[in-house]
């Protein structure tokens, strides 16, 4: 069965019209699309009135609305997850920054920090070996990040006054030196991190105290002064 919309004049299926028992054929005289457009136009023209009406309705039916929303999310879990992924991906960098800030604030609370430690301890007891396995997989997928963490801990054990060098900063420093040794200028597949002021003499494991060096030059320098003047790279904003 078909019907003509009174507004757009299109001949559409009867299913494209909302039901209305007051009409002869049991459906309203305008199609669903025209009804939506009409509602949007009214909402735009009466924004203040619409907002007040929505607030009043929510205040009177808050519990029912929350229950219905919760039930819909349970019944449409895949769609909810897909919409959330799209929303996050549309502005991933800002969302990541906001989430990190929230987590940092949450962890700053001593009670929350204790709660998190207890939760992790329980998980470790329930799933022995799972943490070690997940860490192993992460290290295989992120070798540069894993090495940066190991280097930080090693530097602190060797007496570094500060240890903040990140994997991104180290990659930037090597790129600025064109992947060449800062002393002999030879291009190397594997460059080591040479501390201009050695850690044993109060140096820091930071971008301002590190230059790339081949294994040979690093070994020759050892804990002595640089064989020639070098300019550290300061990767600001990374």
C-alpha cells in the first residue's frame, strides 16, 4: 500500500508514515522524513523552550529514562562499542590527553592508589603468570619503549642524578645527528647512548646530556671527557 506525503508530495510506502488511529487509513498525512525535518525546525526556532521542556521531563522521569538507557545499551552492546570507538578516533589525541589527565588526578589520591595496588595484587593471585606474559608480549611489540624503560632504571642504579630520557627523545636525537656517531661521524646501524658528563660523575640520563656514539668511541671515552666538543640536542615539545 502506498500513500502521498502532503509536504514533499512523494508517493511512498505506507510504512514510511507514522501510525495515527484518527486518520482514515491509520497513518499521518506527512512522511517520517518530513516529520523529522519539521521537528528539527521547531527545535531550532524554539531552542530555549525545548531545553526547558527537556529538563523538566528528565527531572520527572529520570529513573525510568536511566533504566531504559541502561537496558538499551545491554541489548545493543556492539553498536555502543562501535559508536564509542568512532567518537574516540575522531579526536584521538585530545581524548588520550584528557584520559591521561583524569587518570593522573585519580592516582594522586592515596586511597585510590592503594585500591589500585590491591586490585592488581588480587589479579596477580587469580591469574599467576598472566602479568609476566602480557609484559613479555608488550616488550616484543614495543622494543624501543621497553629499552627506554630498562635504560632509565639502569641509569638510576649507576647513580644518575635524573633519568627522564624517552624513546621519542632518543629517536629525535639520532635523527638530528643523521644516525651518525657524534665523535667519529661514521654512520652506524647501532648507536649507543653516550653521557657527555658520565653518570658516575653526577651526570644525568636526560636529552641534554646524551649524544649518539658508536660502540668504539663510547668505549674509548669511558668515564673521561668527550674526545671533541659536542652539542646536545634538546627535543623540546616531544
